[in-house]
C-alpha cells in the first residue's frame, strides 16, 4: 500500500509549518469536525475498567508519543479517535526553527522483515530512503525539534489539556535548548524555565526529552546520565509533585541504563521513562548519495516498523532493572507499534503504557483496532 490510498494525519508532503497551520488531515480532520462517531465508542467502551498511569486513570494505556501531535487540534483529534494518551509535541523555552523540508522520508532496511538492529553495520553504511511509503511503514524524521514561542504554545497547551475526555491524559513534552556560549548551569536553568512554563498551562505531569540530538551533531543528552540526573533534580524542584517522565533513546549498555535509573528515579527526581526514540542511521538514495539535503543531515533518526525489536529490547531490560533494584517507576514503551499484537508485546515486556507515532500516523484507527482486538 502507498500513501496515495489513505491520508496520514501528518502530511509528509507538506512542510512542518503547513501541517501546523492546516492539519491534521484525513480521519483526524473528520474527528475534529464531528464527521466520525467512532471515537465516542472507543472511549466509552473502556471507561468501566480504567488503568492507572502514574496515578492518573486512563481508559487504555495507549496513545501517541511526542512528535506527530503538533498542537491542540492534533491532540484533540487523537483523543476523539480513542488514543487515551496524547503527548503534545516537544516545546522549548523559546521559538526554534524547523529543519528544511523534507522532514520525513520512507526508509527501506535490507532485512526481509524490515528491521534495523542497533549497532549493525547497515546503520553506518547507508539505509535506502525515498518517498515510497510502503507498509509495514518505516520512516525517518528530521525536524530539529522546532517550537513556537511560549506565548503561542502556552495557551494552546492549555486548550489541549482541557480537551481530554474522561480517562484520557494530555502529556506535555519539553526539552532544554543548548545555544552557543551557554554554560552547563545555564543549560540546566533553561530546562527549569521551560518546565515552569509547562506548569503554568495547568499540566499535571510532563515528559522531558533527552533523546534528540540536541547536544550537537548526533550527540544525545541521555547518554550523559549524570547530567540528566542534575537536570531532573533541578526540574523536580520546580515542578513539585507532578510526575516527570524522561524520554530516552536506545541504550546499548545495561550498565549505562542502570546508571540512568539510579541517577534519576533512584534520587526521586523522575517517576518514569518513555523509550525508545528513533535509531540513527546514514540515509542514502538509490544512487548511494545523501538522501536528506543539507549539512549535518547525512544521518537521521529512523522510526516505525524497523525499530520495534530495539524498543522491545530496551523495555525488557529497563523492566529487569526495575525489578532488580526494587524501584517503582513507569515504563512507556515506544517504537514500531503498528498492529494490536505489538501493543500486547510491549505490555508483556513490562511497559505500563504503550505509544505509537509512525504506526498511528499511517493508521488513525490504531487505538480503535487495539481496543477491538483485546475486547476493551
Ligand atoms: C514526525 C515525528 C516527530 C517526532 N518528534 C519528536 C519530538 O519532538 N520529541 C520527541 O521526544 N520525540 C519525537 N519523535 C519520536 C517519537 O516520539 C518516537 O519516540 C519514535 O518515533 C519511535 O516511535 P514509532 O516507531 O512509533 O514512530 C518524533 C517522531 C515522529 C514520527
């Protein structure tokens, strides 16, 4: 199937700004104008037996992670389509531009099942990327974590929170912004300032993104657990009792992962992890040339079907660490959830909640299909 046959709610053929202003599209657009009633069924069907995510009642602990839900129109449409967890795309303490278009390409790993293995040579040799959006869908996303000015996103986030139905939860995502000449203390303070801005919207919890290459070319904050520990301590002092989720990329090493848990949850400064973000790969076109135009875009993050094995692996290892250390924290499993059985696989791996970005973009009915499949 190609993307001609249906309409993802984020249109990869338009710019980020056009999506922000004109989206969402397809079934999400219909849900906003009241053109579909399935969302009500999907929500109420689960209301009798809500789950609890970090103390909040949630009909089904399934939703859409940080990224494809650009503003309150997207998050509201997600709620109406039965996604009971909706993460508001990562915001910053200041306006921040988007990488040039295109921001999304289809990705075609060599393996027959379309998977990519962390650490494999293919990631450095080059993975084919183009505009053939075949199912099961794998894509690359290259946005650079754009943000509106707080004066714009704060009132919009307030609306997004207010639009959650019974048993639904809006989760704001934020991150710090590293600008030239900033000291580490100033960088930490920027996280705190942004967390404060999120609190002002009435948010009851939040997610802090440490998994995008915001530390320079392909360098991730989460691979410095000690710094993440300092940041979560400062943020927690600001946000008080509101639960803090830390968004993590894939960790190859259990030792590093355990250090992350000890430096954050171990000190009471984080209450959960959401994982994984994308897996970085060199992207090439059919001639072997750089697929995404521009400096610093030879590599980009891959998500969707290709990374499900890595996401499940990370959740299993995190769950084992939770057990071993006897700590209580939430795990939000993310990566390659495209079918209802993938939701169940993540729950079995130890995830308390599950989310799908790419899978939901290409199938707006995914939450409804999961609810139907498990009889919720
Ligand atoms: C279009 C798009 C934009 C994204 N933007 C963000 C973001 O702003 N912050 C973030 O933490 N993750 C972002 N992500 C990563 C997702 O939250 C998720 O971790 C990743 O896509 C893996 O899930 P998937 O396989 O279901 O897509 C984005 C993903 C997509 C597809």
